[in-house]
């Protein structure tokens, strides 16, 4: 009846039939529908009151008189509070409806059918400098600034549905998850049906911004990156960015070139370790296939500009996404996650830090200072790190609840992940505003760090 009511209400308010008799019929129908709605609401209220009476009787039997009186008082207060909130909310809605212009598109514009029915997207006339920082020699146009101010995570609506990509990803998901044949066929049918009736979404950027997107994507003289902190988008000259990256990788105390790519060797070692765990019944078939690497891509290296520091240095980032240890590292992170925060030196956030130091008294001849570790990642000795993790795991009483693996096997897998610290330099050929592209050549190996 509710669906029928909504359908009739929409039909009555959108019908093109006009005239005295038609208006009279509509008025009578509206009155009858309103009466039916009131009848249904009263019927529901009667049912709820009956349930309430039963629950009150149960409470009377199980609670003392004093406790029941307090409970009834509390429930009544809650009911009145919710009733008042609902009353105010409905009143505000009614007032907004009264202020709203009740005119159709034809009343406002007789030629509305010939004009575009889609809302026009208007780009802002000015871009806040907090969101775009242009440090390059390229002068950004207003549409380019407007586009970049949306952020590098902004998803541009496609002009056509990527059917091939969706079908390919569906098949890949079916293969990775080892979905049974019948369920896989049902999924394929559902995806195919959805693609057949789907239409591309409306564009969420202006035509000028679409042109700006193409211009920025094909401009090989600039690099567009997210800032190290905040959501600001930074534009650098490619030559400037390459120079900063070379300065980082040119540090011979931190990196040294390799003669050949050792990723395949690590892939085989991980495969053998996982095969052994599967044969010993420590990993099931699904987990084995999930962790087993199917790529030979090493971790990738790039830099993010620190615009809050003089000279805008780069923060080196080693991304393991898609590398041979990516899935295995995620698996180990879930096992090791509960160990984080148990150290007395752990600080969760700034509020926790304030709580820890609120009772500290600083004398006149004393100061509070902080230290920043330079190149923290490359200064951590892998062997010592595994040793610290081993001690924490051995002292953890809940480890058996998270995994079947022993401490020795977990440390063996962790040692494999930390061993693959070989990286690839970023290829600077196809940077676009939406992210980074392929990473090729220039393999480097961090030497053993000194403590």
C-alpha cells in the first residue's frame, strides 16, 4: 500500500491533465489517500501500543516497584525528548516547503525542453593558494588551477563506461578467489547485465577543465605531486624534480647500485617458504594463493615535496604496492599489529603526548626539546629489528589466537620482507595529475646501516 500511495502521489503531481473536473478528481484522490495514510499509521500505533503493554507487564513482574518506577520515568523522558526533536524537525521541513517556490520548469522557462536539462558546472573564479603550489616555470591557466585544486584523489567521471577493464577485473577476481564455476557464471551474468543497461555518468568537470587535464597530462616539462603534508598539490619542473631525486639517491652512505635485478631470487625464496608452510598445514590453500607473489616488481622509489621547509626538499618514499612482498607484508602486519602501543615509550597522538607530559615540571634552567630522525627507514638495522619483534612475540600470550605460525616461522617471513629493500627509480615519462606511472631501471641497494 505504501508503494501504491507513493506512486499515486507522484502521478497526481506530475499528470498533464488539466481542467475543473480534473482538479476536483485530484483533490478527492488526495483526500482519500491522506485518510488511508492516517488509517495505516493508527493501525501501526495500535500494534506498537499492544507490544508496549506486554513489555510493561513483563517488566512489572521482573523488577521491584522502585526500579520499575525509575525505569518508567527514564523511558517516558526519552519518549518526550524524541517526540520534541521529531516535532521540531518536521516543523522546520514544513517551513522550508512553504518558502520554496512551487513552480515547474515550464512555468519558469517556456523553452526549457530545448535547453540542456543537465546542470551546468561552473568553475570557481579563484583558486585558494593552500590547495595548489606552483613552483615550476610553467604558468598555470585558471582551468588548470581549478582542476588541480580538486586534489589528486579526485576521480574524473569517464565519458564512457570501461567495459573491457571491468570484465577483465571481474575475471581476475574470480581467478584469485577461486570461485566455483556456478557462482562464477552467475557473477559474470550479473556483471554483463549491469554493463548492458548502464550509462556513463554526467561530467563532473567543465569543458575547460577537460582541456586542461589533457594539457597537463601531455606536458613532459612538469611533474605534479601531492605535498608531503596536507592536501596541497605541488607543480615542479621535471628537471628540478629529477635533480632532487638524484641528490637523494646519490648518497653513497645510504644507497649503492646493483649489477642485476634480484627480485626474481626473492620471489623464489618467498615461494619456497610459503610452499613449506602449506605442506606443514600452517597455511590453507586460499591463504597460500593469496600470499604467493605473481609479479616480479620490486618496491618503487619516489619523493614528495616538503613545501613547509626551505628549499622544498623531497621526502623519500619507498612504495611496496604491487611488489613481491606486498601481500605477505600485509599478512604479517595483521599478526604484528596488536603488539604496537605496548611500549612505555609509545605515543599514540598529540593528545596522548599532552597527557603524558602534563605533570612534568620544567625548571627555569631546563627546556623541553624534540629530536627528528633523519632517514629513519634506512637507519633501522634489519637483524636487530627482527630480534626486537621476536622478543615481543614470545611475550605475547594471544599470538595463538591470531595465527597458527610459530614465532620462528613469523620471523623467517619477516626477514624475507625486510631483505627485499632493493628499489627502483621512478620513470619520469608519463606523470599525470591522477598519480604516478611505471617505475623502471636504476636498481639500488641500501648498504648495511651503522648503528
